[in-house]
C-alpha cells in the first residue's frame, strides 16, 4: 500500500480517475448510510471535479485530479460527518455562555440600552431573560444595538456588510486554493495551504463530537433548554435574515435551514478560522503582490465582527479556531510537508536546492543504451 502511494505522482490519467471515482463512491455511500448525504454534495462533486477537469484538458486535468482529490474527499467527508456530530452528547449551552460573559461581558453592559429595547430583543421570553440581561455577552448586546438604532442608515449598512462577509465563507478559501494552483502554479503553497485547512477541519470536527455547543442565537430564542431531537434537523440564519430582508428574498434562511445540518458546531468557529488561515497564507504565498496582499486581512477582521454581530458566534469561538490554526500549520510544516508532500507529491524541480538535497539521490543513468545495437568494429 505504501509503495502504491509512493508512486502517486506517477499515476496515469486512467488510474487517477479510477481512484477519484472509487473514493467518492465510497464517501457518498457512507454519507447515505449515515443519512448525511445531501443533493448539494453531488453538485459539489460534479461541478468542482468532473467539469473542472474536462475544461483543463487531459494533461492538466490529470494534475488537477491528483492534487485536488484529497482535499475534495476530506471536505466532503467533513461536511457529511459534521451533520451527525451533534447527536453524540449533551449540548453545551450555559457553560459556554457564562465563559463568554466572564471574559468579555464587562465591555458590553446591558445598561447601555433601555428596558424597552431588551423587551423587544427577547421576543420569545423564557425563564432566563433576567439572567441573560444581567450576564450580557457581546453577540446579544449587538442585538440590542440593532433594536435601539433600528432604521438608522448605519445599521442597514452593517447588516449588508456583515451578511456579505459571512456568506463569502463558502467560496473564498477555494478561490485562494485555485489561485495558488491554477494562476500561480505554486503547488508547494497549494499543498501546504490545503493540508493546513484539512487539519484545522479535523480538529474542529473532533471538538464538535466531544463538545457540541449552542450558538448565541439559540440562547436568545430558547435559553438554556436542551434541544429536542426534532431541533437537530432545524436551523436558524441568525442575523443573516436581515440581509434577506434587504434583498427581498429568503435565500440565507433556506440555506441555514436545509444545508447546514449541524446547528451546534459553534465551538470553534470555522468561519473565523478559515478567514484567518486565508489571510495568513495569502500573506506568505502572494509576496509578489507586495503590500496589496495585506488587504486579505480585511477578510478575517470583517468575518470575526460579522460572527458576533449576526449572533452566530461568541468571541471565544474564533479565538479557539486560531489556536487550532497554529496546531494545523505546525503539523503541516513539521510533519506532513517533509514526510509526505515533499517526498511523494511534489516534483523534484519544484523544490529548492536545499530540499532536493534532503531527498534520496536520483539513480545514475546508464553509461550506454543496453538495447542499442552493437557498434561495428572499427566504427
């Protein structure tokens, strides 16, 4: 098996297509058994896999399928498994809320707004309304801010900006990967980036399983009650409904209801984590852009604020994702890159002279062609 993977970068086009098809058939079958496969997964496979490879031509599509298949596979597996991760243990609700309040509640006092405002915020009153007001956290405070300044131009502007930031999470990480692979032809950076994200997602998935946590929008509507089984198939778009109202549609409400199966994957925030890792690798890998590459840091700043403002995450959620990013990059750079990517995925000419020196030497070419006909004497 190891010998097979050592020859991975030398697989023929037919071999890599077979690997690709078998892998995704296995994933789709597993997803259907777990009742975690959705129609958008099939669209994801078809659009990003088959269509992209057909447009690239045989030679480039061979490289595309080899390089992108592991990330496709892991992303699909992650997306299906996160849908069942919250059905394993009791949901963490009040402990997460209280920890957020202990760290940041002092900066967001409920006294900043009148009681009339809070009566409108807590439309679905429950037994914890008084407790929540006395133990305010940033995401709920922003709900009071929006009610207190309802109709103001800056609130509508913030709704539009934050809604946009939060929605681009679904494709910005892919765009940077495509930029490294397709535009820059920098496979080294592509692999380092995608494997770091894969490790981040793996750590997050493990956390979702052992520590499923409710987002702040759940606390606002339901308090600290444990959700029933029927709630596991429902969802809420949080503050994203404001953008729906501005656009006159119900797009995000339907997306979060039908295409976001895990309602209790708040800790850590992958919206915050993915945006930060995009900024980090854009800064490292796009040095030819000069100072323009630092504009990528607007993305995590806007995403983090959007997560709090839209009531989807606590501040502690992206902070924990930042720790996971550090672990993911460390594992990638110290273990995955030298022992897998550099040896078995990258071609020798893509490596620096120092990295080439660490690889086994190439076999010496024969002095003459053994199959060549003998040279006549005297020639």
